[in-house]
C-alpha cells in the first residue's frame, strides 16, 4: 500500500500484518522508498512508543525515529523490516 508522507510501515501495518496473517507487506512511499515488512507476533503499542520516543529525542526527526525504532524491535521481536 501507499504511504503519502513517505514514512516506514506503521505499528498498525505490522499488527494488521500479524493479525491477518498476510505474509510479506510492502509499503511504497511517494518519495520512491519501498519497505518490505512481516510480523509473526503483535507489537505492543507501549513498546513501540517507548523506542520511537527514545529515538525522536536523539534525532529530532520523525522518519529516523520510526526507522530506528523498527530496527531495534527487529532485534528481539518476531518482525522483519527492510528498505529495498
């Protein structure tokens, strides 16, 4: 699906992917970026929000905060996330 603001997949994208057992999800951004993602477990909103806020405080950039949060969650959660 499309992300007009060119952000990575959202928490809702990952959790819907898991709940609906969709397999590989693809986000096409309006700036030309493409992300593939997959979730085999639900991600708690509190967990995502913790990391997103942590990285936002470091980078002061919403895109970087979201991307870094997903990269961190990828380390210990059952998700896949990659810009292609």
